[in-house]
C-alpha cells in the first residue's frame, strides 16, 4: 500500500467532525467537560498550594540552617500530590457512576484509574455515546500529571540549588 492509497482510505475531516459532533450531542459529555475544567483548576490550586508551602518551609529551614528537614518536606509534598491524584481518580469514578457509564459501579474505579493514568490495558465495553469519555479522562490525567511534574521539578530544583554546609562554613 502506498501513501496515496493510505490517504484515500482515511475518512474525510467532515465525517470525523460529524462523528465527534454526534458524540458531543450528548449533554452529559458537556457536563463532563465542565467537570474536567473544574477538576484541572482545583488540581492546579492544590499543586500550587503544596509547592508554595514546600518553598515556604524550605526557606525557613534554610534561614535556620536546619539541613535535611527540607528532604522530609519534599517527601511529604510528593505524598500530598499523589493523594490529590488519587482523589481525582475517585472523583472520576464517582462521575462515571453518577452518569451510569457501566451497569456495575465497581468497574468505574478501574476504568477511571486506567483512563486517568493512560494505562489502558483493560477491556471495557462502553456504549457508543461514551466513546469520547476515555479521551476526556486521559487528557485530564495527562494535564494534571504535567502540572504535578512541573511543581515537583521546581521543588527539586530548590533543593539542588541550596548552598551546602561546607560552602557556608568556608565563606564565613
């Protein structure tokens, strides 16, 4: 099969847009998109709060020359960010249970977790009007993990840019 044959076998943009528009005709999908935006906003606030608190504690420890405690605060920050992600997976599970994506509620947590983390190894049979739902959940997980990664990176950068004890005593 050559490139032109591959291109001719693809559906037109108009057909793809019509299919997407049919999926977005489901009013519950619009509610989930708003839910996604709210959840990502809350995630950003939570991560900024954790990072801000870490930097505040880190500065206090540096001023008081308490070394090593900032590593503990970084560990706690990681745990708090993991807790935020678990809360979001649970929120997605509840959202899917409320709109009855699956007949059995126990499947929703696994579905939400796999889609949020983009693992996707499960075989979930969704109704056709929910086929865009995994994409929405996956995007929210990707963006949330990106925000968390950026915050953890800045916190690690703060730890790595500290003057160590030996430099302080030599310069004094």
